């Protein structure tokens, strides 16, 4: 008999919905890091895309409209407020997302990917600083107690690129088209608003695991203007936080 596959969660360091969903998941299912396989998915460079094409695979993200982009800006603010998260809007100067995800893969080989992940999330969403540049990744890694320079070298190594092709191919085979995306058994669940179902399925699969409280709901009401506080330059940066997904049924 074929062994049953462990639950999977696909995440993206660019996506605010991915950030909030994974934080909520680990609050409500504390053994997530032990019992779930984490897979990064991002928009890779031409070299990685070509390697994927050679395997008959591709990235299933698609460009979004400006209207959808503006909706995401207001929805992210509303959702972060509802969940009680501090939110500092990052303004990315470039859209090269290979480096932070490759660094995560390199950190995973040392079993320290969770430390790097938390440092990158704090940099991007709590301080509003970029994470898709070499100096930013090194700084975040050093802050997490890792050797940032060594991690940067490992992120650029051929072994890491090979691992990147593997995880991107896995996303293609799992039909992953948006962030975050959860898989458990035959269940396929897309978006932050499907987290309840994923957590419930995890508890059914592991009834000895206790929840660590419900979702955070300590935020105040949203401002009358849903885009108040969003940096003006973000209004025209279509796709700054996601491609073809609102993190739910978009």
C-alpha cells in the first residue's frame, strides 16, 4: 500500500495572506511545524522557469487586474486589523522573489528555516522593509542567529536551485494557483478563509493535539476609508503582494 502523504501547506514570503494564515495556523495547531510539510511557491526567474519547462511543469500564477490589486490593499488592512496584527506596508523596489525563498530552502537543510522565516516576516510586515535583496536577507538571517553571509552563498548554490525546481514542480503537480494553499488527504483548501477547515481536519487526524486558542480577534474596527494609511506609490504597483489571488475565493 502506498504510504499516506503528510499534510502540506504552500506559502509565499511576498503574500500578506500567507503570512497571516501561517501565523494563525501555528497558534491554533502548535504541532504544525512537526506534522506538516511546508513548501514555498513564488514567481521564479527565467532560469528556474526553463528548468521547470524541461520537466513539463510551469508556475500557475497569473497576472491580476489593477482593480483586484486595489481590493487586496484594502482587504489586507481590514484582515490584519480584525486579527490584531501590526502592519507596516513594504514598498518593494523590485519584484525578484527568488532570493528569500532560496534562502529559506538553504536554511531548511540546516533545520533552521523557521528561524529565518520569522525574521523575514518581521522585516517585511512588521517593519515594512524589503526582503528580496541580498543585504536584507543577510541582515534578517543574522538577526535570527544564523550566519547571513554563509546562508546567502548557500542560497545561490546549484544544490539549492535544484531543490527549488523540485518544490516548484510539486506545486505544479498539486495544481497550486494561489497563496496560501493547504492539502490534507484528498482535501484541497485555498486561502486564509479556509484555515478553519484545515485546522479541523488536522485535529481529526491528530486528536491528541490540543488547540492553543482560537484565532486572534483583538483588532479594532477598520477606518472609514479602507485604503487609509496605504502608501500612495502602492496604488500603481499591481501585483506587489500577490498575483492572481486575493488569498481566498478570488
